[in-house]
C-alpha cells in the first residue's frame, strides 16, 4: 500500500487515502508474511483499490480515474492465461472496467502508479511466492540405531522458469518448514553426532548465503522406527513440495562409506543425471554415504572417499551463491564423515549438454546436464 493526499469524507473529517495494489486470482489480496506482502506465483489478477485508513474503506470517484500502472520486471496481460501481453505501462481505470493480469518469474515486483488524483508517482513492492519447493534425500531407507543414522536431506526453492528462487532482498531469512508424517522420525538441519535426540529442528532458513538450496537430515527417534514409513514434505506460505517417503531399516549403525551422493536442485533424471537450469547459479551438495544413503559417521578404512568434479564447458564452478568467484575447473570433493556435505556452485549458459562430470573410482561417474 502507498499513502496519498488526505481524503475528506462527507462529515468533513480528514482521512489519509491509500492505494492498495494486490495480486491474487481470488481478488482477496496478498498474504502477509515476514512483514511483507506475498503474492502467489503464476498468472495473477491485478487489483488497484483506493481506500481510507485505518478502516480500509474503498473510496470511489464520481467518474473513473485513469491511472498509469507499470512494473519493474514482469509483464501485464489482458487474459487470465497470461498469453495476451499488454503494452507497458498500462492504462488502468479505477474502478476497473476490465480485468488486468500480471506475471513475474522473479521473487518480488515493484509497481509504480501515477495519474488520476495521485500527485506525481507512487510505488509499491510485493514479494512473489516460490513457484515450487523440491525435497530430496540421499536414500529411502534409514538405519534405526539410536546414534548416527541420518539420511541427507536437501530443500530447494524454484521460480516459475525452473531456476533457483532468489528471495526478496527485504526478507533477511525465509523459513521453510519440513515435516515428517510419522513421529518416529525427526528432522535436523545438520548432521547430529549423537543422532536426533536433542538436535531436532524442522525450520530450514534460506538467506543471502544459501538461497538456492539448504541441506539437513532425516533420522529415527528410536528403534521403534524399524519398518515404519514416513512422508516428508516442505512448505512455505501455502506452497508445499511433492512428498518423498523414507522407511526405517534395520536397527544397526550406518554401514561403511561406499559412495559419494551428489544432489542438485531437482531430482536426477532417469539416466541418473542431475539437471540444472542453464544460466542459473545452482548449489551442488556432495555427501559421503553408505550403500543405503545413510550419512556415514566414521572414516573409511584406508582413508576417505573423494571425488573430482571436471567441467567440460569451461570455468563453471564457483565458491559463492552468486557465482561471482570462480574456484577451479576441477575441484576436489572430500566430505568428512559426520560433517556437512561438501558444497560448490555451478553455472553455465549452454543448455542440452553435460556440463560437469563428477568422478570417483571405482564408482560410475555422476554428471550434471544443462536444461533450458
């Protein structure tokens, strides 16, 4: 909402007049979260409303006001499917005589409004929800010993284009809640050396250092989880991930480290390749795990497993979440037992090709394929 000049009601009392800009297909307005307004992603209806404060009573003119509405990043459309692009800036009549729609693939949008009874130009910024949330784990069976049985877990936020969701800079930390359908399992945000007991936290915070993907774990709360299946989902502000299922396995400790599990922003395709969006800065996680995907807690006999990431399309491996600092074309990956996964960032502009091969003898190499 943006404040304008006072409006004098019929009784002569002065009330400040505000213009509300809302994005919602139900015309109900945006949701409030984290101190800012969040609108749903996708094609949404635009509704500009002139109101008085604090009562939010609509103020209607004797004749329609002609307003000029513009956006900084997205596009306006004349239809509910967002296929008929409207020339920007658009002429908006209040009260509206026809419907106007908007679509933005980013995480926030700043609108400007002028004309009518507005003096000069005013602006309003609205956050856009993530289009989807993706949850992955390093395996589907977790051992059920009381100590050290943890499956690696990643949560990533995606925008409408399939790329990483980069949050509104006005929001310092965006909390995503991860839930287990069974109380026999807990969620942790780091590998607990003593198992789940006393270490549970199902809130994964996305901030400026890890906007693309946050890592954690799934672990049993007791041996009673043996044979129990749970459903894991993540949600934020009405957006919920597709579920993944995890089953409690044998009541034993994690097995010997036998593989380096690579997780990208979305699940591997049928060929086992990790897809990333071309041109996007994507987070990649590398876990040291046993055959079932349990995060190992002890060193491998004879030394730790390690892998090497080799780019095939140039300098595309980075050390920071904005892909501003190139590290090397062949970083060494050697996650320590019981510690957070090794991480790096990857970016390349060429789609439809394998841009990164992660090799670890004698295992088959993992690879990352670039999508449009």
